[in-house]
C-alpha cells in the first residue's frame, strides 16, 4: 500500500528536542537490554520501576499523538517488563535513534 501522507513528526523544533531529552532520561534509567528482532521492531527489557514506567507510558502516549505511525506495546510479566516499538517499513531509522537513546550506559 502506498503512503499518501509522509510519516513525520509534527512537533516544532524546541518541543521535539524536549521530547528527545525526556525519552533519553527515562530510557537511560529503565533500559536493561536492547534487542532488534527485526528491522521494524525494537524490544527493550526494562527495570521494574513503577514511577518510571508511568513516565514511559506518558511519553509513548504523547509520541503516538504526534507520530501516529509508531506502535508501542508494554508487556508486564511477573519478573520482566518489555517495551516494544514497531514502525512500518521505511521508518527503520527512527528505531536506530531510539536504540541509541536506550543503550545502557
């Protein structure tokens, strides 16, 4: 299927920079492991921190509102929390950016 509307972020520059900073701060504190099971998917293993998971959910909701091509999934199991980001073909580069933001220090 052909895209009639280009996939792009609708946030203005300063707001986009603030959002990136928020993602970085949250993911740096939460991420234990980063996997790329397929080109259009990024899977993050997260620490079990309720306050930060709440922040992550708020960020994902805000991101989805301005960049509807994202698909975010949070899987909470007894001993693990997984955050999965899926994008359509052609948007893989944005996952590269998320992987760099999330890479454990």
